[in-house]
């Protein structure tokens, strides 16, 4: 409902700056990542992996796996250790390499299950991949960009030398619905 240009949006994670390009792509200033110290592991069933702890205003555990199918159905939350690392739960991203600075991911969002897309998760994945690959823009003084494929589409994540992270991709309507007035009245009750 908004044309090209700049705007700001208030979120629970703070005010985000948004730029809508002429071609329709949207770039969102996602803030800066925090990389808490300490080893973290995630597991699905009997399989486990080391994970990178990345906080984007919400907690993420990023695990690099051989195959996205390794994550299983993601109906249930993957387990993690140590429990103290995420006292309020964690979003868990499973990531595979697709090419140079190009990864694909699946995510289990805490309290929800697997989702088709997660913007903060894609940002956490790009930061974790850059650190894994030895590319830290704070050290090089150059921005680093990763393409992140999700089941719901592709995002391009850029981390600037000052730590600011920008997420670029399309915004599309994936579903529409209607709420019956009687149902809403009963629900609000």
C-alpha cells in the first residue's frame, strides 16, 4: 500500500528504516547482531550439531548441516544445550551451502514451528556464515553480502563495517482471509 521511497516502521525490536525501490524490492535496516560467547549445540532426535549463537533482538542458534533434510520435520522444537544459553527458547536455523556467499536455510521459530521465512533468522545466518568463512566486515572494513534461500523466497543480507545489517527482498501477499464478526466478538469476549 506504499509506493517507492523511505519510511519507518515501529516493531517490538525497535524502529526499523525501510526503503522501497522502484523495482519493488524492499530493504530493511535490521540493526546489529550480538554474538554471545560460549559453545551451543542443537539436536534433532539422535543427531546434533554445534551452532553459532546470534542475537538479532531475538535469539538464534545457527547450525550448518550437510542436508536440509537433516532438520527433520521441525514440528517439534529442536533441543539445545546448554539450556542456560536460551532461557526463553530459541529460533533454530539449519543451513547448507549453495555456493560462494550463498546459503539455504530452514527455521524452527520458537513457539511456532517451521516457518517459510524469517527475516531475523536470515540475518543471523548471514552473520554466522560470514564468521565461519572468516569474513568479518568490522575487520576488513568492507561490507559482506550473502544470498539466503528460504522456503518462502530469497533474501540478500548485507552486513556493513559498522555492524548495521540490511535485508533486501520482495514483500508479497501469500494468503488472504476474512474474519467473521461473530467469531471475533466471541474471541474478544
